[in-house]
C-alpha cells in the first residue's frame, strides 16, 4: 500500500488533465482507470474540437469557454489536432442566421462569411441547397493521441498512471476519505492506496463512485448520444447545420472516415443501455441532408457514448441542459473531507476544468504553485521515445524492425496510430 498526494479516479481526458496539472505543480498524483485510457466518454465522442459556435446562441458561457480552450489546445497539443476549420451551413431556419452571428460576436468567436458558390467549390460533396455559409475555427482532435500525450507528460513529471485498475471502494476515517480500494483487473487482486485528496473524474460513473462515500445526490443527468460512421471522408472541414442544437446536426471528418452525430436521450445506467433502433434512420436522414452521398455510401457502424451533464431540475430537454462543468467540493456540500467530484464539461474544456480542480485541491493541501498547463506543450510520444528506448523497455526486436521499415512508406501514418497504443502499453 502506497501513499500519494492526490488520487484521481477516471482515465478519461479530464482525469488525465487533472493528473498533468497536479504533476506540473510538483505533486505526486496517482490515476486509476478501470479499462484503457479514454475508453469511456472521451473515446466515444465525434472528434470535434469546438470553436464554441455550436453554443453561441443557446449556451454563451460554454461557447466562450470553448473559444478560449480551442486556441490553447491548438498551441499546446498541435500533434493531436487536425486544424480543419469548419463551416456552419444555413439550410432552412433563416431566422437563426442573425442570432448565430450575434452570439458568436458576443462570445468572441472568430467567424467569416463565405460565398455559397465558393464554399461548394471547396466542399463539392455539400448539398447545393444551402443558403448561407459561415466559417468558424472548429478542428478535429484525436482523443487517444491526446490521452497518451497527457499520460506521458504526467509520468515524466512524477505521476503514476494505472489503467485496468478499477476503484471498487473508498476508504474513510471518520468523515474524511483517505484512500481507495482497487481491483487490479490484469492480476485479479485487490489492494489499497492512500492519498491526501481524492478527485473523482469518472464521467458517467462519478455518481457511482460518490455513492461509495454515502453521497446519493450528486447532480448528474446521464444523456447518451449515438453517432454513425461513414466509411469515406466527405469533407475537408467540420460541417455543422446552422440551427439550434439538435439531433444529427454535424459531420466531422475524422481521419479517413466521417462521423455523423449526434442524438441525445436520457438513460439511467451507463453500463446498461442500448442504441435506439430509430437513431440509424434519423442520422441517415439528417446526415444526408448535409451530404447527399451518405445515402449511397451508407454507414459502416454505429456507436454511442454517455455524457455526464450537470443536472438542471427544471429542464427536461437534453439539448437545453448546459454543457458547462461543475466541481463539487463534498466538504462544503456533504461534510465529507478529502473528496472532490467533477461533473459535466466537454473534451474541449477539459484543460480548463482540470485547472479549477487543481486550484481547489492545492488550496486544501496548502500548495501555492499555480497552473502551468496553458503554456506547457505536450510531448509527441512518437518523438519522445527513441528506438533504443524501446529496446530498453523490452520491445521485441522484430517489432522494432517492422516499425523502422514502415518509416517513409505509404503506411507511415497508419503505423503512427498503432504506435500510440504501443507507447501507452509500455509506459505505464
């Protein structure tokens, strides 16, 4: 049994960003994830690095947060991002155009009007029946690259990262949480780790972790969203319908495929839900309204994720629930010391969310060091490890030779994605 400054529960992007922030401040955090990194919500989104424009009318605070973090992440994590840009295309809701542009201006989101004919030249697969086009700073972020980069820099700064280690219980002394019980899912053993503070960043499972401390009323509403994969890259840019946020209003060019998203419906259990059969037809109809070719190409698969949104008791429409985040200090809320829970937010705003969490934790621990994540560039794992280091880490010589022989070939980019998994498996 070890002892650490901070225990982080959850290996999604938020948990990894918290671990990174704390390690940069000189603390020694330990992170537990029951599966592989970003195997939950963070690894099952549509790939969008938000410009903020999607929320410019309906959720201006979230829009502003996204606009700020979009610029920061492009600076510190460029190797994880394809800076595609994006178009918002007006198809039917004419009255939304002025409200959209006004909202973007008020949230300091850069936009530019684009001539429709010029946009169709740039994106020939677009439905020609569009009435207006506005360019935004949307981009594509590759979640696993981002996660491995966050994990690697955290490890380099003294953090302990433990995937396939599931927190199955909280250890308390009186009204204080002092550690966790952990199931090592590789070696099938249970052990304990102690910490001065515990941060729960387990996304849809955060409520279940809080229940281990006897907390029953963490304000989380679980909404699942379905996405569809088109086995063809239909555009250079991210394409959004210019309308109030609704089902099937975005197509994201993710590598060599396109992701049509998303739907939204409330669920009870993140481990027990199914994709509604009608979602396939809905996403086909809405997606093909943007790119008519989708009806001919079809979908290669469907997938879904569960978003842990901040509960708003008076609001039942999932599209009207804010995408902002909340940090629950259970000492103030429930008289339980040493425990903080993160709820809501987006992958785009995970760094900012982590900064707030780390500030709270450091204040409680008497640590006066400030956040450095805004200006700290993340390492590219593919550049940080040499072939000699791979040998030291015990990689088979046959695998190292195959990696070297793919360099400079047509498949070098494909190899890079495999290497991220290999780097992660050898680094923690």
